């Protein structure tokens, strides 16, 4: 995975963009629910627009890396991969979902949504943003890597998505989550399998991607006033994702500043911790009687991004903290050291 990440920096770049949108989406929603922001068409349009594509972008990147780095030869290999995913996704999911549940319970009077029981939050109805980890884990379990260059998996995933649009969501959360998001994950797998990225690294494709983004922006504005339904939302999300990937893949890598490199290293911690940093700040300000939206915006958004980045800097000194964010990697290092000592 490290080799791929070094060669294809666009994956990190587009994940930064999507992660910032996730932070903005959750922050704006929380501010509206807290009554600090008044609902208006600009914020409503922005929220509706980013939700067409920002999480699908993460699923596409995950599918791309999954296909590029995982190789099954036998059932035993599949089992090993599941164990790795249980560690790398399961531990952060349980840890940060529990932390969020505790936070919401403690600040139940000032945070936005009171949550159900911990069991319900962890196993039945995951909370944002950790439902992504929950869904992704089961996509890894149920979807094998593509071994032959055909479109069977893509056709099945598309059919499942269309059936979900027509029939509606299941009462069982996991089924609905997989039906809604498998198409994006499989799209990423096909991008890797057919080496799409090598075929679109030209200025022409970048321009096409940029025009696609402009078209998406116009259509999203129309869809805000004229409901396009679930099918329209899916197609609009598809247009946004394809346009973004064409644009990011085609951009030539440039020398990066320390801040950008730190931001890339912090994408995963920001995704996991932004709500844990923002909610207490908002609660403290409210208890102090500070309701000015400008102060809340500067401090809330600032701590949502800077807080996790500071954790990353601390983690470079205290590497044991990696167990909370990269448990599979940390366990692998510990096992290697132990085996080395045994020899």
C-alpha cells in the first residue's frame, strides 16, 4: 500500500478534500441543530450538495486500494485479510464510537442528538461518521477481489443499487448500508483492475473533469429547487465522483509544504476525531454564554482540524498511541520485534 500511495498521490489529495467536506458537513449540521446557525438556502444547498459525493469518494478510494493491494489465493488468505480488517477498522470503530457515545451522554443537554444504548450504537445503528467504518468492514467481508477483467461485479453492484432506489431501504441497517454503498466500493476496484488512472493522466482529462464539476454544480443547484429523486441524486453523485477523480488524477504532483504533508498524515485522525474535538468546545462556549456564530465557527472548525493534527505530531513522539488509529500496523510491528528477539 505504501508503494501505491507514493506513486499515486492523488489518493491522498482527494481524501483530504473529502475529509474537509465531512468536517464541514458535520459542523454545519451541529450548528444548525444547536440553534447557533439559522437555516438558510445557502447552507442547506451546500449540505445537500456535498452529501451527493463526499462519502462515496472514500468508498471509491477504499475499493481502489483493496483491489490494488489484496490478493486471495485460498480461503486462508481471505480469513487473514478479514482478521486484518477487523483490527484496522474494528478497533477504531469500537473505540471512537464508544467515546462519542460517552460524550453525548455526558453533554446530553448541549450536544445535538441524544443517542440510544451503547449496544444499539455499536452493533445496530452506527452513528456518524463511524457508520462508514462499520459498512466498509462488511464490504471487505462480502466482496472478493476481481480476478478476471469482466464487468460482472460492477453489473451486480449497479443492479443492487437500483433495486435499493426502487424498493427503498431495508429495516436492517447493515443491508441498507451495503446496498447503498457497494457500487462506489466496486467502482474503485474496477478503477484499479483496469488501470484507469494510467489512461487519464493528461491535461485533456483534467479539463473534462473540471467541466464535469461545473456541470455538477449547476445541476445540484437545480436539484435543490426541483427534487430529482433518489435516482437523480445517485446519477448526480456519480457525475461528481467521476469528475473529481478525473481532475485529481490528472493534476501533476508538486512539492508539498510541511502543513500539507502533515494534513495528509492527519486525514484518518481528523475523520475519526473531528466531532470529539468540536462538540466539547461548542458545549463549553454555550455554558459560558457565548453564542456568537463567528466565535463558534472559528474555534469549532479550527479545533476540528488542528486538534487531530496536534495528536499526529504527538504520536510521532509517542508511537504507542498509534494503536488507537492504526492497530493492525502496530500489532504487526510488535510481532516482528518479538519474533526478532526470539531468534
